C-alpha cells in the first residue's frame, strides 16, 4: 500500500480551494480578494517548497499588482497555469 502524505494532501486541497476563490473573485471583479487569495497560495506553496506552484502564483501576483480591474491581459492563462501546477502536485 502506498504511503499517503496527509499534510501534503491537505495543503493541495487548501491551494486548490484558494485558487478557485481567485477565479471567483476575478469573475466578481473583486481584485483585492484575488490578490489576497493569490498571496495565500504563494505563501502556502512557498512554505511547503512547492516551486512550480510558487512560481505560478508569483506570475498571477505580478499581473494583479496595481490592477484596478479584474480585466488584466493574460490573467486567465496565468490562473490556468497555477491550477495546472496544483493538479500536478
């Protein structure tokens, strides 16, 4: 039987939920919430040495810095890349 790292699975679930909340916030036009959730993903991924997830969260963060609106060129692709990185964990 394969060993399941419970902490990693819980981390993955938190990351996925926060990433989904980033998308929800963007759809609702709440850029502040999207920034906050992105920061949570970045911090959690960094704390667990999840390099790919951290890098993708950083990419989303850079796109949202200074944005006054959720309409940011490239944000959809960046969010999909973040979700893909979480899925590959």
